[in-house]
C-alpha cells in the first residue's frame, strides 16, 4: 500500500524531545474470529521507540498532518502488521466503524494528548488468519504474531492494551 501523508518529526530543543505532530493517535483494537477462536494481532515494540520497548501491543500511532483518522488507521495497521484493512473489509464479514472511533481519550501533557480508539472485528469463518508482515523496521516492530484473545487479556501489554481490549469487548461486542 502507498500513503501520501506527511510524517511527523521530532526535534531536540534545549535538551528536550519535541514532536512536531498533530498530537493525536489512532488505536485500532483489532479482533479476528477464525474457526471459532478469537484472536488479536500484536506487535513486539522495538528499540527505536521512545516507550514500552520489548512489550507487545496493539498497532497504532500518530495522525500525520494531511491524513484523515481513517487513513491513519489503515496506514498504522499496514505499517505495523502488514494487514490491508480495506481488502479485509471487502473479503470478510466486518463489525466496526472505520469512520468513527468508539472512544476519544484525552490526557493533556502526555506525548500525545488525544487517542481515538476504533473497535474492529473480522469474522473469517473457516478461513485461516492472514499472514502478519510488518512493513516497518525491526527497530519499530520486532515481530508481529496472532495471540488468542483470552491469552492476550492476561498478558502485560504496552500502554495497558490488555485493559483497552477488555473494555472494547465489553462496550462494543458484549
């Protein structure tokens, strides 16, 4: 996939790291049901990232200057997992809303101060899970793998993503 967005950038000023960005992140909370089992794709955070290195987590990241939030969700999932969301929506039964987050979380004075959470569930029926193939360097995502949801909910994930998944399941798919 090709994206036309303008990447955010980081500058150093008087010993401080300052991000030139829209200060908004997208967090797709992805679930896949295949052959009766529910899975979540997770990425292992690499050493080039500023936080939560070595922890597994959901895909997500900053909204670039000239993209919509939906485009950011597509891009982040493609970059971190290698999954083509528009194609998956076309090929499988899909529950969710790619145009509207189920939650807007705001915490000023953090690295990002607004997070848009998207609940996305794909029903593959008897199809196998798609291959995960991160498109970014291993410094960002060391590897990606499918994890059964029940297992993931009991893992310690980056940014408390295990709690985010639990809340998403309760709010959107109960």
